[in-house]
């Protein structure tokens, strides 16, 4: 299955807006393994302030982005939108992920496939990783607030709590346009099937605004707000898209061969598969504005 693509420099406005805080966020991704620092940790909201890179061109110029092409072109009045779960790995987790990328590069070395890490920027700043809950969709200016209100209400009416996920394999998949190939960590189904539940909520929300769903066929999605809030259809079991969820850790402009993909099966994933990745909020990015909607903390499944 092709990987969902999203813009590398999404922006539908000439100036960045401050993110709208919906709920008070707790510290994201606590870890007993973090090194103790004399400086207080950055609040979770800080990352949202700088979630978008600075625009350096008003038109698509792949040379400014390592050969990457924009999935959604800039159009006045259109706002690229993405719903996702965000993960900022700890220093120890970064080391484990870096080792996986190093093993991948060594496996493909000399075979014409260059792997670019998604862990750090070109300047060495840590980048967030994520699990997509929507395709890159487009909203009009007048739809933005209504969309946020609809999705926020749907999520807050749900019983989805803070949850953990774990990876189980490394794979290489393309975007829809087959212009880039991503090295991704596939994840296991979490307790209470939280990923599938969030996906269904996201798909119903975007369907209300005539936008395409992620993974699910459009014909299977109800477009009524009542259906989006009232839970699952009891007449038939919902589809399971666990095999589609993933965390991208690297990318390349060249597709690896079948032989190269087979050799990737020998990469040691024991340490990365032991990581428990915690998600306590859902992020919605509209243009340059990032909003965070907290998940319920009343029940925590370990």
C-alpha cells in the first residue's frame, strides 16, 4: 500500500499564525531514561510554534528540498491540512532509531539508494516523527474553524485515552505519486484499537468537507456528524487498518530493488521494537497553524 504524502512546507497564508491551544497538555513522552538536565524541559506547545519551515520560494522548487516535490501546490484561499499523532523521541530513543537508519544505509550502500534521515534537520535540529491519521487534504479559508470545531467535538466525545504503541517491522513504501520512498516502522495494534478508532473519526471529519479519506474507501464513510459521534456501526465490524499505520524514519528518491528490500529483513530491530511510544494528544495542522487536542487521561492502558 502506498504511503500517504504530505507537503514539506505547507502554507496557505503569507504569515504564520500562533497555534490555538485547545487543552492543557501534559509533558509529552515521559521517560525514566532521559538524562537529567539543569534546564527545565520545553513545554509541548513550544514545538507547535515552529512546526513549519520558513518559506523560501512562492513556487514549487524541488532543488530547495533535496529533490522533493510538493504534494499540494500553493493556491490562495486553500489551506493544506493534516491530522496526525506526533512523537518527539528522547535522546536514548534517537540513538536507537539512528542505529536502525545506519544499518539501513549499510545494507543499501553502493547500490544506488541514498537514505535521508527524518530524525534531524539539515542544521542538526531534532525533527518530530508522526503517525498519519489523514491524507494531505485541502480546506478553504471559510471551512477552517468549522472543521476544527467538528473534529474537536468528535474526539472529545469519544472515550479514547492516552495509549502506547510499539513497532514490529521495517518496511519501504512509496508515496502516492511514487516520487519518494519512505523507510517506515510498522506498528502493532494498540490496546483498545485506538489507532483505528482515531482513523475513523478523522475520515468522517474530512468527508464532511468533501475530502478523501486515508486507507478507507470513500463509499464506506458516513458524512453525518451524528454518525461521527455516536460510535461504530453495530451492524458490521469495522475494518482493521493496523497494517497501514507507520512511522517514517527515512526517505530516498530511488526505489530499492527487490533484492535490497529482502536484505533489509536482516536489520536488527530488537531494541526499537521494545520501545513504548506514548501518544497523549492528536495534532491538527491547517496551513502553518498547529492545534493539539488532548486525549482522555482517565484510563491509561500499559
